[in-house]
C-alpha cells in the first residue's frame, strides 16, 4: 500500500483533538562568530503563522536561514533570540511546548545496531507512561510501522535500511507519543524522487490528522511543491512570501514578477531569493509580505488575521506559567533500565567496542609478554620490568581513551536529538553509559593482566596479582572518563589531537624517566595531579613491595637484587599502595563528575 493511500483511520492515537496554531512575531536571531569577530544576524525581524492540519514548507536558498528559523521556533535554539512565539494566542512556555512537539533533524540519528522493532520498543518504553500496557505499546508500534510502510523491515537493523526507510523510521520514533507539532529539517535530503514523494505524502497524511507540521526544503520539484499547503520563503533571513502554495504565482504576478510559462514556481522563487533578478526584487517582495506579517495570501487570510499579534513584541523567554514536574514521561530509574537494555544490545553486536577490543588486548598482551619474557622475577632485569610496567600503563590509557574519543561523538549526535525530544534526562543517559561500559573493559583488563603477568614472569602471588589488576582497572576507567570528556566537547578530528596531548603532562609528572624528587620545585605541583604517577607507584608496589631479595642469574653482581634499593633509586616508597588506590579513586570520581558537567555544558551551549 502506498503511503498516500493509507486511510487516516488506521493511524493510532487519533483521538487527540487539540490543535496548535503557532505564531511568531518579530524574530531576530544572532550567532557569535568567535573571539573578537562579533555577532552575525541570521534572522531579521521575521514573522509568520503556521496552521494545524497544514503541511508547511520553509523554502529558500542555502544560507537563507531556513534551519535557523526552524531551530528557533522549535525551541532548539534559545541563545541570541529576540521576539515572541505564541501557541494558540498565548506566549509559549518552552517546556510545555516541548511536551507536545518533536524535532526531527536533517541527518538520520538512529541507533544503527538495533532493528526497527527494537528501536520502536525502546522509544515506546521511554516516551509512554508506565501505565500503558505492553499490548497497547505493541499495537501502537504495529500500526505506526504499517502506516509508514516499515512492517516488512521490522527485523532489519537500522544501519541496513535504505535512505527513505531511515527517514520514515526517524518519523516513526517520534510518532510514538503522537506529537501535535512536528518540525523536520530537510526531510527529503539524500532521497531519490520516488522516496521524496513518499516522504512528503506521509507528512501530508499526518498533517491532515490535525497536526501542525513544518519542514524546511531546499528546492522541491513542481510535483512536490504542489503537495505543500503553506509555503514560507526566506532570503537572507527575511520573508519573501507566506501563504498558500497555489497563491504564490498570483502573488508574484501582483508584484510584477510573473513566473515564466512552463517554469517550476519553486525554482523561480528560489532564483528571486538568490538575487539573480536583482536585490531590489528581494526588497520589494519583503515589503509586500511585510516580512511575514501579511496573511493576505492564505486561503482564509481575513479569518486568521485577527489572531496575528500586531502590537509590541513580547520577550521570547517569558512564560505565562511554570512547567511542573519532569519533562520526561517516565521515572529516572525506568529510563536507566531501558537505556541499559539498549546499551547491552549494542555492546553484544558492536564489533568495534567488544570483539575487536578483546582481540586487541589479547594480541597486545602476547606481544608485550614476548618482548619482556620472564623479566619480572629477575634481579638483573628490574629496570626492564620497570619499563614494561610503564608500557602496560600507556597501553591501558591510550587504547581506552582513544576508543572513547572515536565513538562518543556519534553517541552525542543521537543524545542531542533524543534528549531534546524528551526521551530521557541527561542523568539517566550518563548513568546508563557508565554502567554499560563496565563489563567489557573489566573482561579485557583481566584477560590482558593474566597474559602479561604470566608471560613476563611476575611473582606468583594472588595478592600481588589482585593489586596489579585493581590498579589496571582504575587506570582504564579514568582514561575512559577522560575520553568521554574529550569526545563530548570536541569533534573526532580535534579529539584525536587533544586526547594524546592531555596524556603528555601526566607522563611528564609520572616519575618515569625523571624521578619525582628531581622535578624542579616550580613544577612539583604537577605530580599531585598526575594519575599516571599514582598508577606507576601502584604497579611498582604490587610487584616489589615487602620483598627482601630477588633471584640473580649473574653470579657476580645484581645491582637491584634487593628491591628496596630500586625503590630508593626511583623515589617510590614501599608503603604507598593504599594511598595510590585512594588517589586514583578520587581522580576517578572527579573525572566522572567533570565528564557529566562538561556533557551538560555542551548540550546547553549547543542551544
């Protein structure tokens, strides 16, 4: 069944009768260009009116401000915004508005390792109240998938879907809780003509059920253009036209800019917006439409003009009432449990984070063990063993941190979408991510420790092995937290540079190469903050603490036959193990807290 042939009665939750009229008046939007570069104004005093039951297209050339306008009226951008946005004639409360709306961004931000059905069930468990039964959730999902033509792909992983299917799945996920307002940024990008028609036909079906649907579109074909009810044309952050799609040609004709015969009206208005026919034509059209305030070219312009505010602008940030309670539909612990379920499915299927990670740790352990074969219990090779311990430390830090830096930015893109659309809180996301990332590192670390400990000939003592492994685990989790911090703030390219740079000072103050006592007084403070110092001290304590003599395979002389002599030379006391454990634990807690605060700051700064 084609999407445009789907009867409206098949769609779930059709009982919602409330409709949303969305109006914005005198919107200005400025962005900071960077240090000492000032600000750039993207939107210039634009106004507009979006109706329920209508499919609205925001059109314009690249750089016209389409996505910025969508970001502002959806509430995704709140910084640098001036003007008023009203919902059904009342000043918008942003939190209340987020409860009835959703924003589907241009790129398909889906969980690639989950099937369509799994993605839908996770969304249902997060977005529907606990009082909704499993049977009702399954019925809702089945009806949505049937309506959107995704039933046959229900058991297909999201990364194996076609472009059109991914777009439809993105829409399906937000339809779970039946939003009254839907914002879509370039929903047809990357699709062929057939998929574009299917996507817009689907949006038309959803709009006819009473929803207010606004999407940006760059340059639609003539057939696609006719499917839109309302067209809003932007040029340089100003409105050239607002009204019914069928009225756009008469409007242009009334301004002496008649569309050439056999010419696509959408192409022609984009040509005008680009200034190909002169910038004076842009100014003329902006004046004619009063920068979006004129409602003359709507089907019922006189009827709705009474609802359009003509008085002074109201502040965008002044709500009429305070939103009470959590923005999310379910409790924190339900969100955590659902996210944990999703996380463990991903871990099970992710070859990079799971299978490859285990294999790399095994191979690295074998290579290091071969290179430093049976050096751990020999008095003549204490320095070689010391070098091995530092190499193990760097392996744990770099492999764990870089993996987090490379994978977390992709998780960030999904987080920004799902968190804004009220799937879950930032706390529940952070808790679940940290819990999900415990089992695999623990297994890898223990396997690596067994291999390297046995091959390098460290003392056969369960207590010492436990001390060695505990230090390794703390280092891994600290490095993982630092990777989260870098991955949350920086892109993959910048993160791969920043991550190793952050490790270098830790290495400088670790006591390896330069003894801590030999570091200049002006830099002594650095040793207090170097988690590699405490890690190396912990390793050395695990191997050499409270040992009297070491076997010596040189008959005449072994300089470090007595471990205490070695500990004195590297300036590491033999009674610091528990102090090192405490220092590493504090560092881990601080790193986790810092990672959460930076993540929250990043999410807020993006808006």
